[in-house]
C-alpha cells in the first residue's frame, strides 16, 4: 500500500510541470502559426501589387499594423473585441532589407518583416516592451518588378 501511495504522490507531483510544459508548447505553436500567417499575408500583398502601385503598397505595408489571434494562432476577425476568443496581439511592420555581407547596397527586391507577438492583447504597449513580447524578423521578397527608380540588383560573374 505504501508503494502504491508513493507512486501516486510522484505522479501527482509531476502534473504541474507537465501542465506548464503543455501550455508553453501550445503558446509556441500558436506563435509559429501567427508568424507564418503574417508572413503569408504580407508576401501575398507584395505578389499582387502591380508595377504602377508598388510604391504605394510598400508605403502602406511599412506602417505598423495590429492583428488579433485566438489561442491556437487563428486570426480573430472582429479586431480583438471577442474577449473569449482573443489570446494574442501581433504587430507587423515591413522594413527595407539590411545590406548582406559582400554587397554595397540592400537588394531592392528584399524586405524585412518585423513581427512582435504578445499575450497581453488588451494592452498594446506590451508590443514596445521587450520583456512582454516575442519578436521575429522574417524576409519577404518582391517577385515582380521593383518599380520605377529602383536600381536593379547587380550580378557578379
């Protein structure tokens, strides 16, 4: 009987750690889904842009945009108003790409997508606090012409 009780106590003692690990894994999976979703949205916007509109599209996508997601990383369409649905807020900003090693200028076809995600969706100032949000830099690429006045990438032999 003592061995049985000891075994049950050990199992009960490991439950809190297991539950915490499960919650961490679910949060990380939701964040990955959010990063993938926002990268796909921004990439699609760039892919749909016409040469005549690319400058305006880039200007629009360079403004901070806030999105709301549920606990599984699916977008919440009502702008975060669903208290029972919303679990994350994300802010995305399209930035010019950095200069790669060996290059003298940044590629006009490459952009950086800065995405910050926080569980503090009610308080969007958490997106400015590095201790309260997670941030990723992703690369998105213009697949069509970069627009007038943009230098073409140089090719080296």
